[in-house]
C-alpha cells in the first residue's frame, strides 16, 4: 500500500503544474510581463516583489535571457506563510536561517536547534517556479524528571540528533493583478523521506498550499495561506490542514513588522489542534538581500511553548 502511495504522490507532483494548461501558457503570463511593480506580489512587501519579467520569451530559463530584477525580494521567511510571489524567470533565490524551539509537557522539557533551514527557488518560466527546501539538522535535547528507586527526583537527559526530510515542489500564480481581488498562488510539493528515523515521516507526504496577499494601504498588507497534507504520524497516516493569517506594516523605508497566526487542524493524529502566534521584523539591506527575526509563542498545550529564529534571503 505504501508503495502505491509513493508512486501516486510522485505522479501528482510531476503533472500538477502542467495539467491545468497543457501546451498553452496561462493568460496571466502576459499580464505579469506588462504589469508594473505591484505591492501585492509580496505577501509582506509594500513596494512590490519583483515577480515581473521582461517582454521576451517565457520559455525555460536556460534558453532566454533572465528577467530583470525589479522590486524587492519576497521570501518564505520568517513567517509560516509562504509568499504568493514567484522568483523572476531565470533568477535564483536562496534562503536560510536558524531556529530554536522550547517546549515543556508535564515533566518533560524539550529544546531543539534546527539549521540551516535552506530553501532554493528559481523561476523556470514567467508562470512556474521550482523550489527545494530542507530544514537541515535537528538537534534535540530532552530532559525528563523521574523518581529513582530510592525515592529521589532526578533529571534524565538524552539527545535525539538527525536530519530532516527534503521538500520538492512547484509554484504557479492563480490570481494576479485583478482589481479588488487578492493575489493567489498554488504550491504543490512532496516531502521526501530523507531524514533520520525519528525526524522523518518515513513516507512521501504530498502537500498543497494556497498563499495569498492583499495590499490594503501603501503601508499595510494582509496575507496568509491555506494548506493541506497527508501526514504520516506515529499512529499512521492522517489528513492535516491549516491556515495562516497575518498582517505586515512598514515602519521604515527598509523595515517592516509582521504579526501572524498559525493553526494546525489537527496538530497530531491523536492530539488536539495547535495554535501559534508569531511576529518580528524584516530588514531589507538591499532590494535583493534581506534579514529577518521571528519570535513565536504557543497558544495551547499542543503547540511549542516558544520559538525564535533568525535568517536571510538573497536573490540574484
């Protein structure tokens, strides 16, 4: 049964970006090339994301010349929401960072360090982006409060260190530059079981996301996403979906602050939903280089008590 799921998931990932269009390019590819920089292209950008491309051919990037870099970089960091913007055709984008997680459940304390949180994205055409993500190493320290045979309370400590799974996928725009409507994209991806036994799903996990954004004013942008996946938990596979809802406000020409809610329904096959609130600044050192900080708190027992991260994004 698992082999059938793996092959079906791989087929889903390969044909999903093309099945809706066949041999024809989508109508909005011409709109993308002709449109001026739109602040809605970046879920948190207030001055445009640079998803616009040149008026040349929209074939694969290895054949035509790359599109110009316009507007500011739009990253999937540091929020849980992915950006609705695509990397311009023929351009590359690398993102990375470090995350610390702390959680306390009953008599157990968990501390985790995850790095380098790498993401590689490139624009294949004006309407198709390839993306590969790997959180990297997950170094987990666990502490349990136990009672010895003599009745003494002692702390038992051990480590669970290994790699995480690789995520491969594609992104396409669904709505773009439509008056009165948000920008919407679709991401189809697969989590490939490349991680260690305790950090891997140990199965192929298909996932679909619909990131969106809407510029309310020149300073304030609302954004978020809906996503669904078939997770492989300790008690078997289960369907998980979730939403993010956020807002970003530009406080300086090169600095913006964001606040975001994340909900996982359910958070685990045998447990409750998870609710997380996060926020932080994003600093644009240049239009093609950004740095970010994030702090998150869990709103219920199922979510981690605290998370913080620092990262970067570079486009070229």
